[in-house]
C-alpha cells in the first residue's frame, strides 16, 4: 500500500490480489454498491413476481397426474390385472352360452331335432343317459389343480399371477369354442335333450346364467366340448 499526501488532499491506492477486482472507495465505491444492491433487489422482485403464477400451474399438473396415475397404477398392478382377467372370463362365458342357445335354435328351426348324431364311438360304447361322472371328473381336476397351485406358489402374488393366466387362456379357448358353435351346428347325441327355446334377450340372459354352472343344459354344444377346454 502506498500513501501519497499533500496539503489539500490524500489519496489511498490499494493493490488487490491477482484474480480479484480492486476495492473501490469514495463516490465510485458507493455508486458501485448501490448498483449491486439495486440489481439484486430487482432479481428478487422478479422471482417473487414469477413464483405465484407458477403455483396454480404446478398444482393443476399435480392433480392431473394423480387422476391419470391412479387409473394407470390400477391397470398396472397385479390386482387390476386379476380383476380384468375375471371380467374377461365372465363376459366370454356369457357370450359362449348365448352361442350355445343360437345353435340350439338353429337345430330346432332346421328340423334336426329328431336326428341323432352318429359316431363310431357311439356304436362301440352304449349311450350314457347320465353325464354326471364327466362333470365330476372335470370339476375334480380343476379343484386339484387349484390346490396344487396353492402349494407350489410361494405367496399370494404368485398364485394370483398363475390364476390370472389360467383365466386368460381358458377364456380365449372359450372364444374359439363360441365361434365354432356359431358356425357349425351338430345334431344332439342325446335322445331326450330338450333345448331351452326362449328367444327374448332377457330370457336368453337368464338361461345363459344358468348354463354356466350347468343347471340348464345345451343340446348342440358338441364342437368342441367345454370339458375339453378345461382339460
């Protein structure tokens, strides 16, 4: 630091370290500080002015993401996938029973009601009037499969995944079966089969609901067998 003096004034000169700006003194230093403070204050006012306008936009976007995200999260979860597989399976079963009834209606309308389906197996084995053993066999197989799946899978998530895939596979096979029933009508191999002939939508829906557990029996659902689908 160097001091230079005379009778009227004294001037102080500071040498700043390398890389830094020299300190300012007097009127120039005061003006520099005022300009710096004013620029900082202007920046703060700009941020404070912009912040309130950004809050409603952010909140609306957050609300939209939550609304759309819940539906996507449900569809992506195992619970959602399992629910959709159940819905798919039930709708396919209802559609298949409607196709069963359409086939029975066609069988009645075309005069095939008194025609018995001939098959080499029917010539070798006598006619069975009671189909309960076949139903018991299929249901027993399904129950044992579910029990085995419960023991093999380590947790409920794995069990749900396996059951969901079974429902999708059986439902898709039932779609193929419904299509074949709609296209090809075979005469019933059962001598005393009497198909339900209610052709109103409400009556057919009620018959379809009873066909799923087997309370009402279709006569021409022979191509291909529902027992084969489950096996």
